[in-house]
C-alpha cells in the first residue's frame, strides 16, 4: 500500500516536472551544456567570465498573498526578485533552478498560471531553466513555496560590490521609489480589485530588475559601490554603508518619490515614507566618486537616475528634510526576520 502510494507520487512528480519543462525555456544552449533530463545540469562559463550565483525564497503568506497576487504574478515576481540580485552585481543572467513545494490542490490551473508568468519572466531576462525539484507539502493548511537559484556570468573580476563607497561619493538611485509599496497598500486595503487603480499595481506585480543598468555600471567601472533596493532605501542604504564602513546623507527633496493620485488622498499615504521604507522596487542604489558624478546621465537605457545625496565619514544615515533639518534615518524597510 505504502509502496503503491510512493509509486503514484513519483509518477505525479515526473508529470509535474514534464509540465514545468514544457512551459519554461529550458533548451540547451549558451551556458547550459546539459539541462533537464539527467541527474544534474552541466554549465560552462564563457572564457574570461566568473559565475555569479544567488538564491531567493518566495513563500505564500510571507512574500505573496494568493488572494491578491494572481498565479501569473507569483511566477513572474519570484523570478524577477531573484534575478534582481544579479542586476545588482552587474551580471548577465544565464540559468536558474526551481525548487517548488506545491500542495496537490494547486497543481491544476494555479500551477499553469504560475508557469506562464515564470516563462514570461525567463524570456524577458534571458534565463533558461537548468533543473530543480518538486515536492508536495502536507498537513492541514499546506502552503506554496518557491525557492529559486539564479546563476549568471560577469567579466572576470568586474562585478559591482556593496563595499567600495567612500566619503564624498555621490549617491544615486534608479527608477522611482515607493511605487511597489503603493501597490501593496492598495492590496492591503482591498482596493486592488477596482479597475481604476490597475496601473498602480504593475510595479508591485511585475518588478523590472535593472539588468541593463547594472551591466552598464560594471562595464564603465564608474560605481564605487552598488546594490539593489529590495527591502526599502532606508534599510538597504544602511547595508551599503555598513559594508563600506561609512555613512550617508540624503535629501528628502531629491528622492524620486512615487506620486499618490488625488483620488487616494483620503488613505493618508505619505509618498516620502513609502519612498524611504517601502520595499520591492528593485531599482539600483549606487555610489560614484565625486569627480565622476557629473558624467552620470539622467537616463540609462530608459531608466531614470537620480542623485540623492552623498557618502560621509560618520557612521549612520542622515535625512535632510525639505526644511533643511537633519535627522537620523532609521532602517525601517522590510526585514523578514522582524516578522517571524
Ligand atoms: Mg539584493
């Protein structure tokens, strides 16, 4: 009996893997010498390249809400989040591995939707699926869990790091800050079902890793430090400063804050607070030596770049308000461990 059940589960796992393989780009080519179908994948880096590797969990009720995030969004966003860390290093995405825990009652339409979103993200970022595994969580209320490992390449010794910022360097951010948080605020208030706010959900649903900007910075060698803004500027800037052994001063008036439409005024959402502490924007935060800062254009491949402050010798982050008053800026962005 047990053996039969194990055999049936094995069959259904093979069926799942076949469905995943058919939907997501997984053909051998590029860095992928041998893909799905053997016991392990075989990768080959181009001459003069380093591997750049990162992994990222995407968990139901922690990182996404099944009532608010459609399955296409879950698939797209899970891969986009993981790939953003390659953008932050200035690497080119090559392959990814998917470890999927999915309850039996979600392997129908939900899985199909998730795979179509993930396939779209893979094509957009130039990723091939190299392998992975599936499992079926049991228990009274089993949850979906995606764990994604993304592997990229970078020219040998040419990755961007968090640790090189020095006093006097100019601080830049890419894109807009707080836009993903605004989408989340709509979800938390149940307003995401109203068609009029649909456009405001896009940054929350379909984040765009700054892949081209990251590679542009790595190629030019102009950035003294860089990272992606995944957990909110206040938290990530502290991390960059810590890695660099320095501090930072930023100016509230210079931040490219999300615009809150007049129709949402009654919610009392503060654009500045969302820009400082909202997570999931996945733009880049980077520093440039002062003498090179004037050479940074206002846009790179369509992405807006904004100079928001400077690195200082004293530790900690200082926010200069619109009135010129200075106050310490605490890291109040998203922190997974704070939620446990
Ligand atoms: Mg990161």
